[in-house]
């Protein structure tokens, strides 16, 4: 009996280790389902994964979804538009989304708009019936509000995306980059050594 109990504990410990390693894979390797199209976007995602728990949660939710997200830089005709999310294609078990963002924003603004748009991706992921433009308009009409009065392609906003963008920006502002912490820590050690 003790042998069985030991074996059970070993299996449980191995399973927990596997789950922890798999969960940390998003941080170590970057998300597989979020595919940035430029180095500036790769850097923004890496910084956000390192410094924002909210951003990590978004990435993890997308990783568990049926969506593949292509993240690209774009310029927009409207000066009020800094990002948009488009459903590109859908097939059983897999949907493709393109997220376009204005990459000329300052770093904190870029990370915030990426998080904002990824919240829209999570909203789409939560609605498995979104498979075309009409079903996407129905979703965002139900959970959000229209941003324009003119009859052009529909532009919607959601309270959740507005809140997430702001929260990620605050988390980024409150958590300096790791290399800043390393420089500060080494500076404190140097100051202590010279003061001793």
C-alpha cells in the first residue's frame, strides 16, 4: 500500500510539474497563436508578457482558443483609430483573425493598444458562433457599441477592451523592465560596498 501511495504522489507531482512547465511556455517562448509581423510588435509582446499579469492572462486565453492571430503594423485613414481587429477566415475548429495596430505610438501606447485589440480577440474566442462578418457584427452589437454614424464598415468598441488597455498600461508603468531592475540592483550593491 505505501508503494502505491508513493507512486500516486509521484504521478500527481509529475502532472503538476507538467502543467506548470506548459503554463510557463507562454512566457518562455512567446505565444504560438499570436503571431507578430514585425520586430517592434515582438518586442512589445515580450515586454507586456514580462511586466503585465493582465496581458499574460489575455495571451493564455488566446492560446486555449481556436483562433490564430496575425498581428501587424498599419496606418489608418482616421486619426482617431489606433487599432482594429478583423475576422479573416473560419473553418471548423480554427478561425483566423488579423489585428492591425498603429506601431508609431510610444511604447506604452503601443502595448496598451495591442492589449486592447487582444481583448477583442478574446471576445471573439468566447463566441464560437462568430465565423463571418455578419456574426461578428452581431457579437459586437450585443457586447459593445458603434463608434461611428456613417455607413462604412462597422467599427465597434467594448467596455472590456477600453478597461483592459488602461489596466495593461498601468501595469507596465508600475513594473519597470527587468534590465532596469538589474541596473538598479547592481547600483544599490555598488553603493553598499562603497559605503561599508
